[in-house]
C-alpha cells in the first residue's frame, strides 16, 4: 500500500470491526474470534484505561475470558494517550498475534485510533509551543488573514469561528511550508486495502440501545466507580460520564438528570461516530436491523470475507 506506512506494518490477516458505541461490536468480535481462531485488539480510546470498566462499557470478565483480549485496561488514568501512542501500542500486538497464526481482530469506535492503523500516522507536523506562543500576539482576525494568505481553501475547509482550529491550520501551513488543506486531503482520501466492517443500526434503535445501556451501567454501580477515580489525565477525563457523575456527586444534579445527560452525550457521540465512519470507504457496512445478534451476523460476515478462515492452529494465548 504505497504512501501508507502504518498499514504496511499490519499483517494481511488483520480484520477490523468498527461502528458507533452500543452497536454490538464486542459480541460480534467474540463470536468471530471463536469461529476463526482470532484474538481481539482494543481500538477504543477509553477502554485502554484501567479503572473505568463500567464507564467505558469495557467487555465483562466473562467476555474477556472467552477469547484472548489485548490492550484493555493497560494505561493508568493519569497518563495521556493519542493516536501516535496508540499506534505504537497496537502494531506490535497485532504483529505478534499474526505471527502465532492467529487472526488479529481490531475492535472499537475511536476513529482516529483506527485510522492510525488503516492509513498510517498523519503526515501533519506536531504542535509547536513556540509558534503558538507567537500566535498570542495576533488578533483572531489577523490569524484568519494570515491563514487564508497561505491556504485560500481554508475558507471552506476550516471552521474560522473556532480559534483553536484556525491556529492549528495556520501552524500546519507554517511548519510544513504547504497548504494544510492539501495535506489533509491527501491523507484523508487515501483508500488502503484493509478488511473490515462498520456496524450500522436504524438510528432510533441505536439510541434505544444507548439509553438502556446507560441505565444498566448505573444499576451496576457507575456512581461508585466514578467516585473512586483518582486524578485523570486530559485524555481520560474526556470519557463520557466523568463530568456528569462528578456533578451529581457534588450535589449539582439529580440522579435522573445525570442519567439523562449521559444518555444525551452518548447519543451525540454516536452521531459523530456515524458521520466519521461514513467517510471511511475502506470498510464494508453491515446493517444490523435484520441481523440483531452476533450469531445472525456471523454467516453473512464469513460470506462477505472469504479471507476469514477457521483456524485450528495455536491455542488461545493469555491476553495482554
């Protein structure tokens, strides 16, 4: 796959199961792993952390024990993570699974983390604190003018009302010496040759699943779990439910209002995930409205991807 260095590191047997939150990725991944001799690799940004099992809808102890799982609960809550760090964590695990004759099944809904594997790491330059310090001497209008002088397309590709977006776009232009719109477009429009699916539900059905799962999380002890959390990194504190439950613990919201707020925030997140994955043309979409269980989907999935073959090679290894 020329131009996509990250994917060149992935074995051809790697399979992706993606889609919005509460779409049934875990159940299908386990069923597939059991069928084809696979091992599951997490691609959910928050399930990487230890201590937020309920909050992040991490697979249950029984699910984790059913087939080998990797990269679940491997980071302390105090550490930050991004797509580059995830890439560094996931690629060696995927390669090691394939080297043992197993099928690596990457499962999750964090679009940037998945894209780091399918497309490789973004060619965009890292942030420059020195450059951003210089930006503080410019007015919002001056930064927009400076950006548009270097990248006229930014008028339609960047939200100019958001100062953070303007600064980042301008930073990319100055550090790379090229229009940021062209760099982003070449990266985002690449179509790597990977095998994988996007799970899709009727929106109202998905929202009902989200609402019910939120109720189940509270019934299982979500408030106590959040109360026990220590200091959180800037990444970990973005997990949906942290802010809402902490507000409830501080007496600022009632429990029903807290539940409703988390349900709404999760629905909004699912909507953003749907929009993101709609652009990822390297995956095939499977509509689950007529295939409501993993066992219903599995035969269809195996028909779509002849590359998936049952394996009787090595026995499951311990999870990472």
